[in-house]
C-alpha cells in the first residue's frame, strides 16, 4: 500500500507546477516497481533457483486450485503448432489460459508460460516466409493471453532436422528481442524440455540451445516403463542413482552429468522430476523386486484410470490399502508391490533428496506435473497440499537443506 503522504505530495505538486507532475509520476512508478520487486514467490531471492511446474490440463486439477506462490514458473501443457500458427488444442483451453494468467494478480512474480508439443516438424520444415510469419503470430498470441513465454517440448527432432531446428530457435530468439525493443516490454521467455535419451540429444545443437533458451528442463524420468518385447522387467521410473547392474546414464545423476559435460550452462539446466509412478503387472507375486519379470503394464488406478501410470494420490491409496513400501538405498527412490502390482514412484523424501543433490549443480527443478501431485493434501500426515512439490520447494528455499524439518510422508 502507498503511504498517505505520497498522495498529499502529489496533490500539492499538481497544483503548483506541471513539471512536478512528471516528478510525481516518476516517483510513484519507481515506488510501484519496487513494491512489485519485493513480491515473493517464497523461493529464496539469494539463489534464484527455479521451480518450474507443468500444469497438465486433464480435469484432475482446476487452475483455480493452484497456489500461485508454490512455483516460480507455471507452464500450461499443451498448445500446438498447426498450419504455421500457434494455437490452442481445444477451445475450452482459452478459459484456462485466462484463469492461469489471473494467478499473477495474486503473485505478480509468478511467470506463466505455454508449452507446445505437436506440430514442430511441419513448422521447422516450412519456408522462411512462413516461419517468419509464425514468429509474429506466436508472439502476438502469447501477449494476447498474458503468457510470459513459450516452452518447446518437441519429442523429438530427427537427425535431418537438427540444423533446421537450430535456425528456428535463433530466429525465434531474434524475433522476441525485436518485439521487446519495439514494444518496450520485457522479453518473452523461450524454454524447452529435453530428452532423457542421449542418442536423441545428438539431434540438438547444444551451442544453439545455450544461446537461445532461458532455461531447459531435462526430462529425467521414464527411464523404465513396460514396453512389450523390449522392457519387460520392473525398473525405476526416475532413480537418483543407478541401481545394481544398470548403467549410470539410466539415472538422474548420470543423465544430468552428461548434459553438464556437454558444456550446457548449469544455471540454465533444470533437473526434471515426476509426480507420477510407473506400474507393472508382475509375472508372479513371489518375485517382486527390482528387475522382476512382468507381463504387462499395471492395471488402471482409481483416479486417471490409465494402465501403467499412477498419480501420487493413486500411489498413496495403494499404500493405504495394503501395498508394501520399499525404499531402495542404492537408487534412493521407493517402490511398492502388492500381489501382481509393482510401482516405481517419487515421494516427498526422494524428491527432496534430488533437489538437495542438484541444488548447487543446476538452475532448479522442473516438475511433471503439478496435476498428479496430491493437491488436497489428503494423503499426507500433516495434510500438506502438493507434498512432493512442497518438499522440493523447501530445499530450494533453503529451509530443508540441514534436515531441520521432516518432509511430508504418505499415510500408510
């Protein structure tokens, strides 16, 4: 709130001389900007760590239920490229865009972004005129719906598209800079999600990513999932360290080390972290360890009703209903089993451990997805809402780096 003496001063200046009008307005503007700068996202201003949360528009979580102070960046997933334009997937998404932008009314420091997953190949293979027209349309679209930037989740470029994607990124960055200079508005953010597969990473030019992106989330999950005739034994979705008999590259530490060794700026790299689990249907109930034989994806859970995937509430529900919890001391992540069900998942403890390990090594954490966390706090001992993301946030704030406070554990 502005002090009353500011208002009285302005009134007097307006009465005396028009020159003072400019002085008063300037002073008020500086005061306003200072107040805005002091708005906290509850992440320590000293470390500038990012907590980037993807919002998957699935109906499980309403935008209005999101705490605007939980994450530093909130990314709507997904929009698409179609016929050379950035556009929404469904007309109903427009309403959600507005709701998400309105979160900034409560926390002006929050950055709200739009992620794109489909339509890349058609766009980057277009002629220069089409791509240039796209830049202008996309920037206008982002501004129209009050987004602060765009996130590119291309899964994935082919080898013959590497150079084209680099040109696309460079042109997009130049267009963003030019728009900012001409409009006198802050630059839109340009970010990306990057693969967990180093072979696929070869189709990206690291120098271009470094020079054009504001930050990038490394998708350090889906290292294992049931794939018929390919990956038919249980394994960790997102281990911090590799378990026995597995290569280091199939772990969060191994993958992030690989990225860092490419010369990618550490401050721009975010370690990706899942709030969901991967499930398997075991071949026999007696063999329920890591690398146990499986015959299929796990049966659907009660929330998203999808084979092979559990949200964190579905994980907690399974634990509450008799599943056995196992902490793997090598991988530093948990799993559960019950009869023929086997699930590798993230919980607040494993998430906090990852955040601590990478606190000084990279720029923060990217979470897929806020939608799959326990939004109601229904399954935490202390009724903590979004317990996985909150555990990460405590680390990034510096509040949980000395093991001074326990993280929220599921109700078993």
